[in-house]
């Protein structure tokens, strides 16, 4: 299994480039503090493709925290002196905003301003009333906006 989930801060602004076939690639690096030794920091180069990369490029910049989920890829090459070199890169499949993400500034990433609605199934579909009180003396009331956790 090749899986990497890392949370860190961008060390530079993301760079978006295009392949010859027109696909967008977002290149960036993140710094991650060691869990046990806060004096140690690890640096990871990351690559995100197409829409994922475009969104990262639009909404993240140097210093912003991000969670990336992807796979590890090792490149090997020879330098000008004939020395073998290698580097490990995280190929980002998905990512997550954290507390310092765009929700504190603006919600203009895809789907942020879309409203979703929930339609309960009707009595004909389920054979029961979705709003029916449970048996016993239990009483439920609608939550106030302050009680909703999201």
C-alpha cells in the first residue's frame, strides 16, 4: 500500500504549470514538524494535477496550512557529475482546508455557495411518516442554529 497523509504549511506559493497536452500541474512544498521533537522539520515536495491543483493554486499561498492525501513517488536521475540522485514527491489525490483556510477569508471555491436541500422520503416510499414521534414520552424539538455543529 502506498498512502501518505500529511499536514503542514506551504513553504512557498504554489506554482501552476501546463503540460504539453494542456493539463494543469500544481507544484508546492510543505513543512511538517516532527511529532515528538519540535526542533525537527520535514519538507515534502507535492504535485497536484488538474482541478485539484487549480484549486490549491487559487486558495493557498506560502504559510497556509494544508492536509494532503496521496501517494509517494520516487524520482531518480543522474546529476551533471554522474552522481545518482533521488527525491520523493507526494502525488496529491485529495486535500483539506484547515482552520486557517479560505473559510476565514472568502468562500469562493467550487461548491462553497451552493445550497443543498434534503427532502425526506415520503410515507408512500418508506411506509412510515418521517416526522412521526418515536414511541414513549420522548419529545423532540427542532434545534436552534446555535445547536447545529456545522
